[in-house]
C-alpha cells in the first residue's frame, strides 16, 4: 500500500496500484481500463501505473527503490561489544519492540555502554535488574520508557533543540523534561544536561536508583548551577529518600514531584507544577523570565467537562491536578501509556489514534472543552499541528473549544511560530505552559 | 558464508507437522514466506505476534534468495546457510476455551468497536462495500449459497499480500468459530452457516487469492488466527474489557482493521442468528440495523 500511495503522489501519475494479481484484482484493473498486458497470477505482485508517458516511466523506475526495505528497517548486526571496539562509542540507544528491548539493553551494559532505553513494554522486574547492573558498572541506565535526554548538548529521543546553559535536570518524565526545557528556552535560559531516568524510576519497585546517580552526576558537572528533579507521582518512601539525596547536594535544587505540595526545605525548593518549576529555576539563577508571555485566556462558556488527549504522561497528570484544584470535572487520556502504544508508534510520532478520537468527538453529541498537547523536537511528528488541523477544524465547526499546550523550543525543526500559527488558524487557544492551558480549560468549563 | 543460527522465539504447533522440502518464495525484511508441497505457506517472521503456520524469531532476518530450498528436520529449519532453531522456543497453541459469552456483553462490546476505526481513505477499500454488504445480508438470512457468492467477490480483493477482502473473511470465519465455542450451545445456526462457508472458502481460496491468504483462511476456518484477533474474540462479549484491540488494529497496513471488521460482522451475525433460533430476542430489522452499523463502523461499506 505504501508503494501504491507513493506512486500515486508522483507528478504526472493519474492512478497507480500495487496489488497481488488475484483474479478479482485483475478483473477490477480491467474494469478500470488498467489491465496490464502481462501474464500474472496470485503469486505475483502487479504494479500498474496510469499517467503521462514520461511520468509513468519515471514512476516505474522508482519501484525498486520503493520496494526496498526502508533504511531504518534494514537488518543490521548490532553486537554492542563489537560496536564499542570499532567505534569507541560509549552510549547505546535501544529502541526496539518491548519484548526484545531488555535483551539488547543487557548486552549494551555488558559491553560497558551507557543505555538510553526508549522502548516501553519492558517489565518492571527487568528494569530493576538492568538498573542494578548499571549501578554495579558505574553506568547510566536511562529508561525503559525513557522519552527524553539531553547529554552534553546532544538530544536523545524526543528532545527539543535548546541552548546549553546552567540548568541540570534529572527527570523520571520525558514530557516533563520537555515542558521545563521549553519554558526555560522561552526565557532564554539554557540546559547543561537533562538526564532521563524512565517514568518508573521513583516507584517502590525500582527505588530511584538512576535518579540518585543522575543527581550525583549533575552535582559533579561544573556547568550545572541549578539542579532540577522532575517526576511523575513518586512512591512516598522513595520520594523521602530522594529528598535526602537532594538536600545533600551543594547546589540549589528545584524539585517537581507531581503530588508534592509547594514548599521550601533548606536548599530544596518544591514546585507545585512544571511551570512553577521553570519559574523557580529562573528566580534562582536571577534571570527575568517571561511568564506573562506564557498565558492568555478568557472564559469561553459553560461546558461541563474538560476532555484531554495527551501525548505526554506527565503533562496529563499535571493537567489533572490543576483541574482537580479548580474542582472541574475532567476525562484525560494519556495516549503514551503502554496499552495505547503496543504495536504502534508513540503519539508524539504518530498522530492517528488521537486524530481518530478527535474526529469521533467532532461527530458525537458531547461538547466538552478539549485540552491537548502538541510536542515538538527531534524525532517528533514533523508537523504535529498540521496533522491535527483537520480534526481541530471539525471541532471548531461544532464550536467545541480547544486549548493546546505547545511544547517546543525556538530552534525545533518543526518551527515553533509556524506550529503556533497553524494551531491558532485551526481555532485553538495556544499556551506554552501546560498548567496554564489546563487552568484556562478549567475556567472555561466553570464559566 | 558463515552459518548463522537464529533461535526462534515461538512457533505454531502446525509447523512441526510440515514435512519435506520447502521453497523460499518471497523475502521481506521482516519475513520470509516458505511454500510447502501442499501449497501452504510457512512464515518466518520478526513480528511480535504469534499466528498460524508461523515461526517467530527475535532478531533481524538475514537476506536469503527466493527459490532457495529449505527443510525442517529435528527442530531445525535450514534455509541456505542459516538455521532457525526451534528447540528452546515456545510452542504456540491457541486457546480453545475461555470465558462464556454473554449476549449483553457482546452487544455492549460491539457498540464500542467504532473507536478503533481510524479514518482511512483508500479507493480500493470502497470496492469491499458491495460484496461485504451482500455477505452480511446472506448471513442474516442464513442463505448458504448467498454467502458463497458474496465471499467469492471478496476473495483476493484489494491491496496487500493478504488482500483486504481476505482479511475480512479471516475475521469473520474465526469469529464465528470462536464465539460458538464460548456460547454454550446457543447460536448454533450461525455456526452452521459459518462452518459451511469456511469449508467452501478453504476449498476455493487457492485459486482465488495469494497462497499466504489461502493458508490463513484455511486456519481461520478452524478458528485459528493471529493472536491479537484471538484475544479480541476470546474477550468480546465477556464481563471484562476487550483485549488485544490496539494490537490488532496495528497489524499490517490495514489487515488488522479489516480482520476486526470481519470479527464485528461475525459478532453481529451471531447475535442475529442466535435470536432467530428463538433462544433469545432478535429480529430481522434489528439484524439489518446491527450489521449495517458494523459495516459503517469499520469498512465504510453502505
């Protein structure tokens, strides 16, 4: 189907089909006046192009390339020990289906490499074992389900193109890291390191082993002036242990553990959401920030519910807390969790599941206030606002208000201002702070 | 060339009964298709899901030449210089029993399936509309000849190595069989129609569609299909949620969605035929409506 679609898009091609030559398919091609004059049977792949002569010839010349395996999917032999020997590489990025991911990560650790494990659907038992093994070898085991890291200016996974600067982040939350990095970017504050640890690192089963190691590395990094810890809701005992770790650091620490109340405890300042985290960082390093540019909202009506469709799990959790604080009913979906990503790409890459849900909402009877995130950066959908636009326009036709948080840095490849313009053209209210987007959506419901 | 030994992750129990030489007929970067002397197709695949006549391997597949001969002997499949070792692999035996079917649960789940029908604009799919509608009408009437005529018009229809029409039929046949196994006796009429259709399709498919599709259809007629489809069918109409939907719709380009369409037709048919036995409520107008909804939901057929 990929071949048919690609051929049809070529200039000068009117129609194209790449089908197995079953009797029925051949009959249908004949009915369409595309009967090929070649003997073919159900074993054969039949490729037929109808177009201007030269265009058709050009299209046929493209076929071998279209049928060839895509470069990213080509079989490669990736024995980590050999790669280390040949390249001197010190870090392995593992992004394979979950059932194979742990095996690859073990091999990389055994070869002495740090691991960025992007895959999800890895068992928590494997995660704990991998992190123990990494600790024994003095290596970083970032993940599993580690969405984002920025190491010495190099982004891994879903990373935004931010400048280097004085902030060091350890995060058990990919989109949490992205949100803070992007808010800092808007205030012209750069990031020295952002070490992802995987969303379950501060769970009781894993015990925060990688967060502990990341905090120590940030303490040792001379470029880091302020340390920041971000996490989804943490296990209370693990959170208490992490407080001890943070309090021992000589550098100021801003912590955002969703669910923890805002407070100062010695050198550790707890923020109550991701936007507040960026605020406190800016305050700590004495830079004016641009908070007033982060929000603009108005009351929109009396809709009864906020319906959220999130690609970022931490953003989803944070929005839920903001709405709970306002006493507003909500139904928020984190489309990045394992049950939605098994067998398909993460929603930051593949918009189709969310599009289908928004399309369904556009033809349904409910009229909620919609809240969603649009995440930019390397590896993300090359035009996420453009992908969402048809569904957003249908929602606008039904007068369903949409609040979107745009998580992006000024240098991201999708173009921050272009994405913002597309969302606004499609009728969205656009925010760069997730907490403010949620608050605006909640106030729109309350009226 | 060095011998490359690939451990298999799992394999379908049917694989062990294959005897004699096989021939490599198609090579993709994620699968080899090996043809057996009886016309069936053995798939060696890196896909994450088990399926009929398939051996799953964990690593990337090396390239092999189409036309190469291969042989399965003593738990080792030899293909050129490569050896796929089955010895430590898990034997995949699809479930044959599960939670009993509940009519209310089935109706409730059927209503929820639309959420998995992504918008899809593909001209060849529109050709499914007429025969799929004819098939659902014939099933609703219990018209055996009518089902055969309609299935004839779906076999081998559409894009893909398993043409879309075949995927719909796989979902339908597997659905009728699995639902019957869970139904504790009711819906026998639907089963009779489905069993006869399955037998007929198994017989005619080799001439009407690709060898891979014909193989999958033959197994579907016995209630065996890719694990995500089985997960859906074994949980559809139970008191818990439907399992495997996301994995099913993620299969292939549109294969998973087409199979789900077929499965929803089976469920709708099953409810209607069960009603027509007088065991539970149901009527022809409900049937037409229910089948029409199933159509519109996933196939865009009207």
